[in-house]
């Protein structure tokens, strides 16, 4: 009964001659989620050197990316399949380090993770990515993985660990190639834009093409798609509506989206953990916010991410500490590794510092206290009591954010019961203003 009433309310709202500002906001944010992935597809093929069913290996440890993961080697590919072909993903034998090949659809939804946990009987080797219901020939010994979409994104992540050279060698052994000759539909060309210059009501001019470019199989999306079509129809009937719709987008949709990015989930101990990541169900608002701020986010079962939030940046001139008691060390919650980075609050990039050190992690050679506890230090100068390895330098005069990642999180993290300890202000370093 509740489900039926909810759908009826959505239908009634979208049947109005002129959609309300709230309906325009819903329609815009929902459609933007798909448009952001289409934008990435265009950018990758026009400017980043991508080709269908070929893998591109990123240089590990790059500090030039926004909110980078400095402990992971990353490789990426766009996958195309059809009824008569498959795409083969080859993973080398990888032991004693985190890895996964994440397959993501055109809405930013994770379709599969291929690794030792999800395929324990075939953790590496050949995987034949196939369109659901198709019957292509696949290589002998390959494990078939069905995909509901003809186009997907593949992101392979591999832990650098204590032997980055070996990790890079393994990364270069990851291969992708078409097995057959897939027919690839042309990329839907849409106007390009930046995150600082999001489009307005003009995105509804291509609403039908955007919706038709890939099916959204998540539950509860029919009502939102009706809202999209209602707004698009109103614009076709009366172009003068654009001004009012742009106003609704600027005053309702954009602030709503910004609030979700700034506060994407539950806050505890000063940290925020997204309420949804990788797979979103009916939470289309979180999906669009994630596609805008950190595309290709993976599921919490693979990696748990925490941030102190854009609304509470830390000051580079101040000194802070994080204290882990001996019975609750971060290593005890990670099957593989964890890391913490500091990024500039304005552009989300790591900041130059005197040590050229941009992260603290399970591979940093951290020193524990006499009682077995672990303290991490942040600030422009190393406190006298701080082991050098435990200090993350921060530049005075700049505000920054922290990002915490745990790969292979334990049940306490997955269930939302564990957060990193509070970041505590320990005063101004000697000589600081």
C-alpha cells in the first residue's frame, strides 16, 4: 500500500502542466548523474587516449589527481560487448596485496568486482565479459561474467604495498582485448562542462537521448524519468519556461547537490562516511553527487572512505593528532591496507611540503607508543614527541581536508560501527602565528 501511494504521488506531480521547482530539481539531479558519465566517456576518447577494449595504465602514485589514492596503481578501460562478441580481461597471478577489477555501468553503478574474494575458485586468469543473454565464443578456461549493458567502464586497482616495483610489473600484465568484433554504438555527444560550471535547463534538450543511451535498472527510477520527460515537454511547449527552470536549478538543485557532497552520510568523531557508494539502489541523489565528486567510487565491501567534510576543513598552521588505542589499531580493521591523505580544501589536490610526504598508511613504517597505541601527527612542524614517520606535514596558510581509506574493511567498518578517531587540535607549533 505504501509503495502504491508513493508512486501515485510521483505520477500526480509529474502530470501537472508545469512541473514544480522540486520536480525540476529532482529531474535535473537525476539526469545529471547519467550526463556526468557521458561527459567522462567523451573526454576520455577525445583527450585521454582511450580506445574501446584497450586498457590504459596510469602511473602509480600520481599527486596531480584530485583526491588521489597514493597507495594504489590504477588501470582503466572502456568495455564494449554485443550479442556476438566478448571482451577478455586478463589478470595476472596476484598474491598478498589488494586488487580488484571493478566494472561500472553508465550510471556509475558497480556491476561486478573481480578479485580473489568474489571469484575464489578463479582469482586470476581470463574473464570473458559478455552481454546478458548472448552466446559468443569465449576462450577456453575463461570465466564468463555477464553484463547488463553494452558499454561499461573497467577500473583495476592494485595495492603498491612495500614493493611498488613489483606492483607496477603486475599492473602492466593486466590486459583487455575484444574476442570478436563488437559493434560499438556512437558516443552520445553532449556539451562539455566543468564541475565549476554545471549546465542549466539546457540538459533537458537531450533528455530523451540521454535516457535512451543506457537503461537505468535501479528500483524506483520510473517516477524520476517521468519527471525528466515532464520538464523536457514543458520546455518544448514554452521556451520561456527556461528562465524559471534555470532559477529552480540554481536555487534548489545546485544547493541540494552541494549539501549532499559536503555531507554525504553519517558523521561520527568528526568524520563522514558516505551513506551509499558504488551501488545506490533508490538513492539517486547520492549517485549523482558521487559521480560529480569522485567518479567510479567502489562498494564499501571493497574500500571504505571517510572524510572530515568540506564544511570542517583543518588549518595548515595548526597541529593535530589522531590517537588509536592499542586495542583498536587501524590495521586490525583492514584485511589489506589503509591510508590517510591531506588535500587542499579548494581543489582537492595534495599540497607541497618539506618532506614530499603526502600520505600516512599501513606501509609508512609507523612507530607505536610504549603502551602499543598509535598516534598520527599533522602540522607544519614536527612535534618533538612525534616519530618522523608518524608526521604528515601541512602547509601553513592553507586549509585542507583529510581522506581516510581502508581496503578490505572488516565487519565493524562495513556495518558503520567504526570510524577513525577524532582529529584533536594540539595547539599552534612553536613559532607559528
